[in-house]
C-alpha cells in the first residue's frame, strides 16, 4: 500500500470485477473492518446481491428505494448495532452508519445515478472519497468505461490505476459489425431494424439462442438529422448538438443560448429529407411482434418496470427462455449476465451523440461498450451489431474496437479545447416561478449581483440567462445561469452566496436551486 488510498480498476466487461470486490471485502473483514459496496441501481443487480449473500451470509444489509420505511429502519438499526459487515446499496448507502469502515467499492463508477438530482444534490463518489479519507479506508472504483474525470485523476497520479484486459476464461470479446443506416435508407429500408440485424435475429431464433436489443430513447428532446448525408445541427460555440423545440420552430444550445431557426433543407447536401429524429421502444416492439418470424419480445423500460419487483420479473422471464428478444432502454445494457445471449443489437448507436450535453461522446462510448459486453458471456461466442448514421464518429469507432485509451485521448483534447470538466467545474443556478416574468427578472437581478461581486478571473464563464431544455415543469417556468470555474471551493462559496442574497433580490414567488457538476444539463 502506498499513500494513495484510492484505486481505479479498469477491466473489460466480463473480466470478473465482482470476484475481486468480494475478495477485497473478505480481506477487510479479516482485519475486523466493515465495507460498503455501491451499485448504480440495485434492481438491476440481483446477481450481485446473490453472490454477496452466498459469501457473507446474513452479515449483509441491502439498501435501496424500493424498500418500505419499516424495512429501511430495520436495516439501519442492524447496521448501527454492528450486526452487519457489508452494506450493498445505491448512492444513499454511502451514508450507512458503519463503524470501523475499511473499504468502499463503487461499481460502474461512470454511472450518472451516483449523482443525486434532488436536494441535497450530493455525488456519492465524492462523499465516499471524503469518508475514506476521514477513516483511512480504501476507495475502489471499478468500470469497463471509467468516466473521463476519474481516468484523468488516475493518469495524474491521484488514483492508482489497475487494468484488466482479458476475460478470465480467455473468452473472446464479441465480434462487432457496423451498419450504416444511410445505406439502409438508400436501399429503401425504412424500418427500425437494418437488414443485417433482422437476418441475425431470425438466425438466433432458429438456433434457440437469445438476443438483446438496445434503444437509447426515453423521450429526450429530438435533434435534427438529414437522412441523406447524416448532417446534424451543432452549436458553433459549444460543439454540442442543438435541440429542436418544435413549438417555436427554433433550435437551441443549452449551454450558451445560441439559437437558429429550423432549416427547411439540409445545409450539408441541400436534401429536403432533414427532420427531427427519434423513435421509441413501443414502435420497435410492434415491428418485432408483427414480424413473420413471430418473435417473442419482452420490453424493459420505465413503463414496464414500475413496482417493487418489476425488473426481476422481466429478467427472470428472459432467463427462463420465455422470450427470444429482450428490448429496452439503458437498463438492459448494464451488468447482466445471460449465458444464452449471443447477439446484441444497438439500434441507434449514435443517438446519444445528439444529446445536448458535453458528455455525449463519453456516453455513446460507454453505452456501446457496456451493451456489447452483454454478448457471448457463456460458452457460445457473441456478436454485436451497431446501427448508426454517423459511423465515422470517434466515439462509435473507438467503442467498436473496444479501445478506451484511444477514445480517452481524443475526448480529453476536446474537453480541454472547449473548457469542460475535468478542466473546470460547472455550477448551475435555476430560478423557477409560476410567473414567467418573475423567474426571468429574479434571475437577471441575481446574475447582475454575481458579476458585480466576483471578478472575472475566478469566473471563467458566467453564461447567458436561458431557459432549460424542459422549460416548463409542473407549471413552473425555469430560467438558469451556467457558471464555469476552476476551483470547486470557490464555486461552492459563490453558490452559497447566491442562496443568501436571493430572497432579498427576487421578484414575487420565485424559487432558487443550485447544483455543482450536474449529472445532466436537462
């Protein structure tokens, strides 16, 4: 052990990270220490829980949101009384009242669910780092696709980097094929599935093997796409894509407020086939069910998994071979281990690229890598088919080659050039009110005050007052300021100051909320 009490385990999908976590925890318990194991979403990781129960018996507690208040209290009391060695849970479990803490492990550390969107808007990774520092405990972060910020820390020597390049049974990583959707359209195929993917799905059904189809669409604001040349409208200042607001025929950048009208013809190739793009899981499900091959389909998204055991039911049905195809949103890409899945199809591999977010490329790379990792985990080799319009994009190409280092090198240059994290911290101040003018005026007053009191050396960028992408939520109008600074302590101080002065300068019944390094810019 050197002075560093923080380790990043960067291991390819299926390399056995869970086994390492269990052995680390066993070591901690031998030293009479306790452990916290964080996972992005507990409902998606029943197998993690069963692995742990098998090793640590009833000395574990499980914490997640689907427990009732009573169940939660019982778990909390057990932990407090010292009857528990290991706590497994989602982000809130980072606060578990364990004494003599020895290790905190954060699995899939790149997941955005570790950052809370509700007040207090804590980031479980930062809380874990603080708890480990206070207790002299070890912090272990694990991921096949670490977040750019974490990897940057590791390369600068703040975190120890351990890399695992192979799967334990020397199973090959799946074979990947890339389908250009522009070619499909030229060939007259207007369906969601490309011909290659359709062929492979039929082949799999005939061989009694299973497939997973992944569609990254949970109703984000749509983006503009030319069906002929793949052109998409981007912001000239921020290199993120513009979001289409159909109600006022405008496209917006959610970082700097740049707007332009929705064009009638494609600026790239003058084609008229340029339009807002987006298709949901239900449409795909219909297309599959009406297919002559009579596919049996299970759909897994926010609508089908409500209720206490929603995920488990669907995953168990799929494990018991009650369906040929599991179709879903990002839930299906994470951590699952189905030995009979030999084909993974990613329906629009580049869809996340058009999210109006500086993390768009990173997310695209992560989703492709994670989803590909669900194929060929058993005896039979796996295949992955990616469908995309922008097939030349570096996020798609490096994910295809499963080459994280190459992706990181390109991405970190972009981040540096545009001054996005890890080179700065982003603060967001949102002011909302049922009266549109009250929200706007309050925010303008606040911005004026901030710019007056803080010099521009510290504030790299206090960008325009603009409505968030989802402008009206629950009948409240929202306006916001985005601030970039180098120092996070300075940013926290500025946010606290904004909260202090806001009641004095606001108009009407406006409310304020602040966030540092938000998980999404929506």
